[in-house]
């Protein structure tokens, strides 16, 4: 029983901490920010303008806490 508990803990430790679907969308958002910024605009400012509605609507403290189920909603917010 202890061996099974240990194996379960170790397998969870190897899982990605940030959802891979969110990572993909996050990269798309980053690319969008890089390609659309104007002179004098910071990438972080544009990124936060996208992330803040996502966090508010999905009730997230950090966007990296997003689940796989929340990613499609985040994508809709980004594409809006």
C-alpha cells in the first residue's frame, strides 16, 4: 500500500504543472502581442490587457492555474 502511494505521488510529480493547452494559447497570445505592439507600447501591457479579462471571467488568481476545461473559454476571450 505504501509503495502504491509512493508511486502515485511520484507520477504526479512528473506531470506538467502548467496545462499544455494553456501553454500553447499563451504562446499565441505572446506572438500576437509582439506582432501588434506599437512604438512605445510594452508587450507586458498588451499581455495584461488580454490576461486580466481571462482571469476575471474564469475566476483565476494566476493564468497558469488554468485547467484544460478552461482553455477553450480563454481562447474565446482572446479571439473576441
